[in-house]
């Protein structure tokens, strides 16, 4: 797998560690990578978790009851036909105390597929595929409500912004699938930074849409890259805070310099507290100011 530069970020009131440990039981080839506590944030002490599922890295944070995850961003997990038992076991665990969106069943597009929101509010689409694959996990964006019919526009928008990007496949709704139109995307795949994503339209009414409950974190190497993504993506000035922004579709992104990982690895609690207090005052991250805070200048 190519080096991952875009990471799903899951917002929790509390319980990010419980969720991470839960996913270790649900999925083979998974592990917890790190656990860090940020002190004196507006939410008090906030726990940050990072973990891998099938070599795909997720980030999570305990930061208070401000945002609630929903199925507008879900995670499609691919399985081979020979792994049906693995899929069924994962489905059993994820659906326990969860909410089934589409039953695990046989469909025209797959021998076995199901969509479930687990007990922690994270949504998963499990599917058997006959196509070869390298990456099992693909963030899946649902364009609904005011965004319906914009999935194709979003693919063009994102692939123009990110490097190593392309549209991979597009399938439109056939006639007779109203209220969806034949110009709407029933399913599509695209790549950003060599990572797979899925986008789809749905014209049905939903009580949810994109929000900060699930955001996409971009790991960048320097201030020029921060400035570039901030300029290209940010479309809602009032949403800019602590490296977070919202694009014109309402999708939340975080633009984070890789030096933050270095701070976390080698910093003392006092240094990390200074860095935390510095970035809490920022909208767009300023690397020079973060370095000064780390060194105590």
C-alpha cells in the first residue's frame, strides 16, 4: 500500500479507546498505534487515539458532545469470496447494539453486502468483491439533501486539488430508480494521493449530512502545503479552527503538519501542553509558531 496521507478522524464525546479496542476484535490485522492525552483543551483533557485496520490508519479523539458521527461518511471494507466467514463475523459484531441500514444479503452488485452503523456511531459497508484489490478500506461519501447530484462535481473538485489523483469508475442510476435521476451517481470510485475513495448520490430524505463527526485529516510536510490546501478547500470561514476547515460540500478536513507527530514522539508533557495551547488559538496551523511553543520561546 502507498504511504497514507489522508486519515479518517472520528469524533467521540468519550470512549475513543473503547471503540479502538472494539475494532481490534472486529477486524483481523488491526492494532492500536498510539494513545495521547492533550491537557487543558476546551473539552478538558482530550484523549487522542490512532489505530490501524487492515493497515489503514484511523485517528480518533474524545472531545466532548459537540459533534455526532453519521452515515454520510462510512467505510467500505472489501472481502474476497474466500473470506465470507470473516465478513459474517465482522457483521455480527458490528451490528450488535448497532443500527442496520441495509441488511446483509445478496444483491445484484455483490454476492454478500451489508451496511451497518455500529454502537459507536461509525458506519461500515461490508462487501464481497470478485475484483482484485490492494486496499480493503475506502471512505465512502454520501451526497444527499442539498448535495444530491453533486457527487460527480465533488470527484472533479477533489481530483483537481490533490496530487496522484484520478477518477476510477462511475455508475449512474438506471431509469426506474426515482427519486434518483439517471444523471446521479449510484456508485463511483476515485483516488486522492493514491488512496481509494467512494462517492454516491441519494435523493431520498435524510436527517443527516456531512459534519465534523467524521473528518478527513491531511498530513502535510510544510507551511506551503498547509497554505495550499487551506486556500483550495476552505469555503466556510466560521468553521476554520485549530487546523479544521469545511469545503463547499460541507465535508470537514484537517490540515495538519507532520511535525506534530514528531512533537508527540519526543516532546515532554510540558512541551506538548505549550504546543496544544498554541494551536488552540490558531485557525490555520502556523508551523513556525508551533516550533516556538515547543521550544518554549
